[in-house]
C-alpha cells in the first residue's frame, strides 16, 4: 500500500490487485461495481480516522453509499483520492492501514464498517502500555490494608500520629486525634437519627473545619455525602436534596431547607476515646457510594454523579499526589467541586496538614496572603485562577513544593513563567471529568517546557485508571491519531443519579472489539497520544461547530492564541455573525492595547484561514465561575471589561 503525492492538497492511496479481485467477486453478487465497493471501504477508513462524515458505518462494504469510487489502474490495482480535509499525518496513517482494513472489510462484506478494527496487534500492544499508569503506586505508610477507603487511611494516620495537626482554619487547629473525636461524635449523632450505610446525608457548610469533620463523619457511618453550597438558590438546593432523597442535612447551625431536616453541629461534643473505639481499618471499599457530586447537564438540569470510595482511594496511591506529614495542603475548592475530594482526602489519608482557606471567594491578594502566611507547600488551582496568580502574584508560590492545575486548557507561557521563577517547584497538569473522580491523567513538570511548545500535555493515567482513545464507534484508533478519550478503571462513578438512560449512554460496556466487556466513561474530550505515550488534550468533541462548511474546534484555536506573546488567557466562542451564519470571537486577557492585532497576525501565520477568529476582544482578565473555570456565559453577556 502506498501514498502518492499529487499536489499540496490531494493525495491518492493505491490498492493492490488482490483487493480489486476480491471486490469484483463481491460486486458480481451484489449488483454493484468493484470501484464502488473499494471506494466505500476507503471512505469508511478515512471517516473513522479523521472523524468525518462517511458511509453508513452500520452497513457492510457492499451496501449502497455516496462515497466516491476508487479508480482501477492498468496494472490491476486501484487508487483512491484523499480530499484536502485529510491532514498529512492522517494520510500517512490511512495509507499504512488501508490494505489491511480494506481486506478485512472485503473478507466480511456483511460486517458493519464501524466494526472493522483500525489497529493491528502491534498497535494494540503499544496502546495497551500507554493506556495504563506508568508510575508505581505511592507508598502509604501505615497499617491500613491495601485497597482501604481514604477515611480508614485517615483513622490509621490518627492512631500513628494523633497529635499532629490535621486541619487549620482561621487561626484554630485540630489535631488528628481531635478531628477524629469530633467526626466520631457527629457520626454517633447521625446513627442515632437513623442514618444507615448508603443513606444520603446533606452537607451544608461554608469552607471550614466543621465541613471537614462532617465529611469524615458521613464516611464513618458508611452514608453517602451530598455536598451543598449555602449560596445556592432554593430551587437548586431543592433539586440537589430531592434527587438522592436526602432526609437529614448536617449544618453548622440551625437553618431552613426546602427538603428534609437539619442536624446542627452545635451542641455535639467530641467523643472521648475515639482512637480506641472506631472500628479498625477494613479492606475493599469497592463500589460503596461515597458522595454525590452535581455537574452541569446538557438539558439545563444538573446531574448527580455517584462517586465511590474506591475512586477516591485510588488518588491517594498516585505518586504524583505525594502529600506527606511535612506538607501543608491548601483547601480552596468549594465542597461541591470534586477537586475538594483531592484536597481533603489525599491530605488526611497521607498524614499532611489541611490549611483551610477562609470561606467565600478570595481576591488574588487574599489568596496570595493565605498561601504565604500559612506556609502552603501544595495546592490545586483551576487553570484560570493559576493563570491569574502566575501573572499577578507569582511570588506567592515561593514556598510551594507541588502545584496542581487543570480543569481547562493550561497556558505553556504561564507554566514556564512559574517554573523558571521557582526552581524548587513541581507543577502537575491534572485532567479529569467528575465522572472519573477528579483526576484521570496527570503530567508532572519539574522544568520549563521547550520554547515554542504549543500545549501542556495532560499526561498519563493515575493509579487504578486506564485510558483509551477511540473513534466514533468506540474502537481504538492508531497511535497518534485524534479520538475521544474513554476512561476505565477504579475511578469510574456508579453512574448518574436516577438517570439510567444517560448512565448507559455515557458509561458504555462495549460488546465487540478490543474493549469488549470493559466498562468505560465517554469523556467527550478529543485527545491523542504523543510519541512518548503522554496524552495531549485537543478540545471538546461536542464543542465543535461548522463555520462556512468547515468543522471547527474552539479548543484548538484557544491553544494557538495562548501561544502568542503577551497573552495571559484566552477563550474562543462561536457567535452569530450579523451578516449571517456564524463566526469566531477570541477573548484575550492581556495588557497591550495592540494585542488583538498581533494575535491576529500570529494566528494567520499558524492556522488555516477558517480557524482565525473574525473578532477580538482584549480584556483585563477572563471571568471565572465559582469553580474557577472560564465563565463563557459572562463573556457572551459582555461582563468582562474590554480594552
């Protein structure tokens, strides 16, 4: 099989005589032509590799299709023309696999074209290595059994170092002994009110020591935590309480809720002797429910994601999340954001000290003060907040040993600025949807990226996690080919609360192919494996749009904008063009009034014309949601001050 260059935009793939002979035999029985059959097979391969529209993948190779036919050659072979939409690397991948793919399609003419494997055994061996964690499980000192839930690892830490500080909040501290005693007393109160393992219990707290103690208490009872935000409007709270069937909610003090009863923590005295009375650690947290986290839903109604103790515990064992007794870890994330699971449980399970930020949103100056005054050595910041801190308060990271960021596209410029300034700091780009419990992959950086690096990799799987890059039919694509990321392993949620159809759709168990029998989560994110097996994030599958006939991924353009000098942050939106149709608008965080002009010029040199935004807005900073991600709705509403 070969690839022939035929100008800069069009190439042809040649097929040998055996393919033509097999196609002619099928054509005679199917009342079609060999050229049409070969064209259908080649077009199906192109569509699957390039994620384009093509022949009906549910049909076989002899079914009628609108695919362009192959051309028969005098030497007995055939050739198929690749269109301009096929990138050079994709064309090489297609050429290398066309012979095997076409032969397999011809050998089973009734087999759906979507079911023909794209990878051979050699490809799969490499992909299998890349799909698993590269790092050994982190050592977790203590007597908690392997596979124990995070709260049982915390109990073990409390027994081994009872007088070490566990949490610090607003000038007050609790030792591991005191936190366990406080949590055990709350657990007793829950049990006395009839709470049993698996029951949903609401948690309505501002960020603070009470919130952490209540979280541990719910775990001790075996109940399921349902974090709530006191700032949410009543309809939202009602939905979050009614969905899982919460009958009892823990709160700092008396409060009115639209559903169920409230158990205030006031008046609950710490239990004496909790270190001796709490049951010893047990093995196998398995799929026992730990918490319900709500995420945005495409229908406008939030979806409750049922996360397990097993999914949380696996984070503790990843060596890149190496908190230890000497660390002070910042707790900044809202309890309703799954990053809080990382902050709280990885800290307490590994014997570190949790430095709880004051309740409510913090200014950059206030956040910098907390980091420096509390001696924070490890913290998580969303990409948007990290970019702002790196730009305006980089000195705050002077004492930080490990900085986690992610949740959105991370700017190489800001990564390099921080790593160049703070040589003792390691930065981890953490990627993962809530449905796979906080992190799916991590990429550790101890030094700045090479100059001109366009993106920060999202890295390799965390402990207990596997990743697969698949085509639209859910079959693995060859190494280096873009595809949707499917996650598998111990981090997977049980599914969506009371949404069986959506759970089945988003958590498929393939019945055929390389992933047969493997329960996965469809992230909707486009990625590809790099040459070293690290994953590169390319954007959202469902974020694609068609503009003037071209398929456009805003995430790709955002990365190109971030690579331009002077850009602190970027967000690209698809908007209605006043002249008709759609257009791209780039919102750029920066200081230079002439930045829009220079960015446009840089993009014209780096991207095809249809990917260059038509409109540019330079803002002081990009607005963030409560969870620290870029607030696209506020940008659309014009709430950022433009320059």
